[in-house]
């Protein structure tokens, strides 16, 4: 095989390698996967981040506090044990200790109006809110992980583009060196080819650093190392989003739980408006004659000044605010889902059209220009222009796919797609 044929074969191999990776990720990628460790999928990254979520400890403590509050809410008021001494000291006939009267009493407040039931109902609602807040925090973390995964995958795809450009630059440099040696091109053409190759190497090295930094940023979610590779097949697989007709997310469940807390607060305040009687019974010792007598009594507050009306009105206003928050959040979510769905569909269509309508002709153009260049029909600038157009088309597709996956992460967060990954069992259930 002649040197020219070898160069053409290398060029075709480099272009085929890049085209295969960036168009459908088959062929060489499959062979490489057989020798490298399994690629880290998005599902595995989400699972790792969920298991290492640093907010879990705080959420568990808040949930434990809410469960302790429930136990405390069901406790009845403590009784009171009292001792009274009458006629202990005085003047005249009451100056002697033998006239002292001592009373030992037992006093108990009786809760009326369903106070205990209202307290326990509010405590149960607060437990549910604490559990849902934990899920919401975890979903926020998973959204950030999904965005970081998209950034890392985009950086890996950009690295493939720079590697393909470097392969093309080396091939062009070999062609120019051959033409310069045969006096078909001037010496400055070789210098320019050397410059283009050096620039391509710099771009490749920078892309490699960006890819490693993006993997490191992703690995920080589970305190790991960036020594893994990513599964790029799903990154290049862009489809129109499928949003379920009906779904419930922890965010709306949390708003509903906060509304339930407001309703429970109304019942608590209404129960507090009911006065609680206090009953008392005891034994009285009469020092004059050493006799013993039983005494009973009781008290009940008069609703003359404080009727707890303002507290009830405040609780009712909080319930109205909670219901308004639910309605506003529902409208906001519907609007954001519609916007994200439209953007994702548009990005998927653009990425597919670039893959099928732009990149194949660009690859063919590079091959044709190279063939003509090797025959002496084109200048080196024609080759670099064709390769630049191909690289820009691939870079545009990667940019579109990057935004596609970032918007998909936002949509998944709104629809609660990864809610199953978030921990949902309470401390009591695990015990």
C-alpha cells in the first residue's frame, strides 16, 4: 500500500470513528466497552447521591422531633397535690398551735372541647409534613445530580469532537508535509498545518480537563472519585417528553399537609376557647379537737375577657392562605410544565434533524474536499473550512442535547419522576 493510500485510510478511519460515536454510538464504542468498566448510568448516579445525601440526618432528626411531639400531645394534664395550713399562728385565741387546721388536697384539671384530640391531630399532620419535606429536599438533590450528569455527558461528547478534530488535524498535517516535500505547497503551508495541529491538541486537552472536572463535580454528590466513564448512549437519545395526565408530587402533598396543619390549628384554637374545670378533693385536719373532715371543691374560668376569638381567626386566615398557595402552585406548575415540554420537544427535533440532515452531508463534504485536496484540486483552507463546519454541526447538536437534558431534569423535578428514589419510611416504621 502506498503512503497516499495509507493516509487516506487513516483519514477515513478517523472520520468514521468520530461519526460513529457522535451519530449513533455503535461500532468502536461497543468494542471499547468490552475492555473498560461498565459505564455509570443516570439511575446509578441518582441512587448513589440519594444514599449519600447529607440532608438525610437533619430530616431524620426533624421527623423524630415530630413523632416525639405526637407522643407529647397525647399526654393529659398533671394532677396537683396541695397542702394548706390555716390558723397556723395569730393573736388572741389563734395564737396556739393546737388550733391549726391542715388540708391535704388532690387537684385535677379536666380538659373539655376535645383539646387532646385536637393536639394529637395537629401533631400527626406535622409528622406527615416533616416526612414530605424530606422527600422534597431529596428531589431537589436528585435534580441537581441529573443536571450535573447532563453537564458531564455533554463534556464527554465535546471531548469526542475535539478528538475527532485532532485526528483530522494530524491527517492534514501528514498530507501537507507530503506536499511540501514534493514541492507542491510552500513551506509556510507546513507551518500553518503545525499550528492547526497544536491548536487542536490544546482544544483536546482543555476538553479533557473540562470532562474530568464535570465528572468530579458529579462524583462530589456521593464523595466519590471521577475515575469512571459515563453512558453516552442515553445522552444522544433525545425524544419528545411524555408527561402523565395525572400525577401527585411531594411538593403538592406538602402544601396539602400544611393546609391540614392549618385546619388542625383551627380545631386546637376552638378547643382552647372551651374553659377547663378543675376539681379538688382533700382531707382537712382540725387541730382543735383533733378531728378530720373531707373537703371538695372546684374552679372554672369565666369567659369574660379572653375568648380566644382572635387566635381562631388567625388560624382560619392561615388555612385560607394555605389553600391559596395550593391553587397558585398548581397554576405555576402547569405553566412551567407546558414551557418545558415545548422546549424539550423543540430541542429533540432540532437534535434529530442535525443528526440526520446536517452531519451526514458535512461528513461527505469533508471526504470530498480531502479527496480533491489529495488530487491537488483544493487548497488546505478548503479542508479546514469543511472540517470546521462539521465540528460546528456536531458541537451545535451537543449543545442542544445538553439543554435538552437540563430541561428534562427540571421537568422530572416538577412531575416527581424520581420520587421513588427518595426515602419514604419514617423512623417509627424502620424500628
